[in-house]
């Protein structure tokens, strides 16, 4: 996958908390800024979440790698991860 087609997943509870909503907003802004049209996959199914190495929510996963757990990463951090993938 390249920077134009990253796989972005966000693990969050079915009723999105404030932190999840803020992370979604930040990710949408970063993707728009970088000119990436990829959708953010929201994963809220418990069985699906158990496939990932975390119990802390929200968890951001970029191209199969955990990018952030339990906090909203900075724009710079996410941009670097997307560009380096």
C-alpha cells in the first residue's frame, strides 16, 4: 500500500465516545490535507477488535500497525506514518 491507498482502521465502542469522534475528525482533516481519499474503517464489533493487539480504545491502525492507543495522535505523527508506509 502506498500513501494514496493506506488502510486506516479505528477501533472504538459502538457508541462512539468523545475521544473517538475527535480522532475521526482529526484523521479526516489529515487525509484531506494530504490529498488521500481513503475511507476510515470504523471497527466496533468485539470479535473483530479481538484480532488486534490492544484492549485500549480508541485504537488507530494504519496499514496493519498500531499508530495510537487511547489518545489522539498529533497531526505530524499521523502524517509521518502515512507518508512512511
